[in-house]
C-alpha cells in the first residue's frame, strides 16, 4: 500500500455543525466528509426544482439503519447553527459488499417543493387578484408555508375560467406554481429552512445587497458564452385564452430573422397587461448578449437566490472588465476542510436590472460615451466606456 492508502478516511466535514434526523442529533463521526447541497435551479432556463442534499454515513448498525427510513426529516446546519438544508429523506443506498470495509449508507433528501406535486389545488373558481395573492392562494390550498416577493406594482391576474361543463379543473400545486410564475417571470425555490419562496424577477431590485466577489476566490477564468437564442417576436395571451397580443423588434428581425416565442393561455388580466409584459420581455430577449452561465468559488459566501454578484478584474480577453449577474442557484460541495460553491448565474437584464443612473460615474460625460454603444447594450458600464467596446455581430 502507498502512504496515501494508509491514511484514515476523512470523517465529518469541517463546516458542518450538526445533522439532525427527526429532531435527534446524529453523531458526526458517522458522517463521512462529503456533503453536497443544491439550492434552486441547476440551469437558468430550467423549471422549478426542489433543493436536495446528499450525505454518506458509515458503520450503521441494523438497529440504527431503521432510523434512516425514507420520509424522515433531515436538517443540516453550519457551525453557527444556521440551517443549510431542511427536507425529507427521499432515497438511500446501502453498500456493504466488501467484508473488509465499513458499510456505508448514501442518503439523499429533498426539500418542500418535492411534495408540492402531490398536493391538489383548485377545483373551484379563483377570483381576479394580484399575482402575489394568486401565489399565496396556491401555497395556502396546498398546506405549504412560504413567502411571495412580487414586483412593484404587482401584476393583475384574471379570474379562472370554467370548462365547457361549467366546472373548474384541479391540478397539483407544483404545476399551478409553475404556470403562475410564467405569467409574470418568476422563480420558485426552497429556502434553507424548508419554506417556499416565490420570487418575481422584477422584485429583486435591492432585495439583497450587491456581493462583490474577490477574484482570488474564483476558480480559474470562467468561460463566456453567447448564443443566437433571441426572441424578437413575442405572442402573449391573457385571460386564460381570452385573447393575445403580439410585439416585434423589427431591427432584430432584420438582422437575425424572425425568432418567436409565445404563451397563449396565460392568466394575465387583460390585453393592456399582456402588452406591457410582452414589451418587457421583448427588450430583454431580442438581442444576444455575452454571459457567464456560472462560476466556482473556492470559499463559501453568504449567497441568496435573487442576489446580484459582481465579478471584478476580469481578464483582458473577457467582454467586460467587471460583470454583474443574478444568482439563480448554487451547489455547496463540502469535502473535509474544503467548501466550494458552484454558482448558476443569469444576466441581470432578464430580471429588469440593467445599469442604474446612480451607478454611472459622475466623471463620465455624454461626449465621452462610446459612440458605438446602442441603448440595448447600455446594460453594462463597460459598454459605455470608450476603451471597452462590444460587438454583437
């Protein structure tokens, strides 16, 4: 055997303060030094996903194994006692094939949203109401605890429409939340305490302070991407099929051809509301932009979904010197004394958070602005500066 093979296998991760199963504290000496927790979505364009946690336990007796039956409540906390994950055991796998090795149990857990798919809602008329009230109604009928973070002013939603027989169909809470979030542009996720958060993209402004990331914390130089996935014609319905509106960006269509997307049966209240929402999305989707889908951090940061982070001092080859992005989710990987975070990022323009006037330096005058920068590119300070030019051709 080599010297490495003779070393004992790492035990509990250094950053984990406690693991509780059904309220009882688990002996951390039984927890191997490998815990993975996923928060939010694992892709910017993905649907609703429940948070998950994975950990491995060693040398459980037959009696102890019974405690780890699926369906049990699991909570993982950090050294300060703050929750990192709250959920229920969803599946596990016992490995005891090798007689000369300790048996291990790989346990996986999912948070509250995983149960929303089995909770029935609807089946009766829902009134016309603001979007926040509609989301709260779905959570309440499903018996789920959560908060709604709407945009201001909120978006009006129509009353539900009966079917041909005069009745109202029911659905599960997960599908209802997913359909309603698409009406305005929102994400739905599990918080670390197990509650559900319904967050409108346009409700993120100043929800959390900007987090500037030290370049030394970012693993390698992250890859940039730009794709021709524009949408320069948007067809948006309203009133659950009562009608629809269409908006076009003729300049984008002339350059790239017609690329359309649509949602024909949204619950938006009326044509005026649909026109406003369609125009909002058109300005954000009709032109391609450089983006960083994600970065890896070498040390844990106080992240929140909907938080804006800033990457500074980017390499000269990057499209921008500094870039801000929205956190859509992340994965905590805690291995022994190492804790890394893999961030899922989105362009802040998709959340309606473009460059604010207050963020433009007072020393930058109109005559000094890069003349090649068009309004659609003025979402990043770097595009305004003469020495930093971005070509979207």
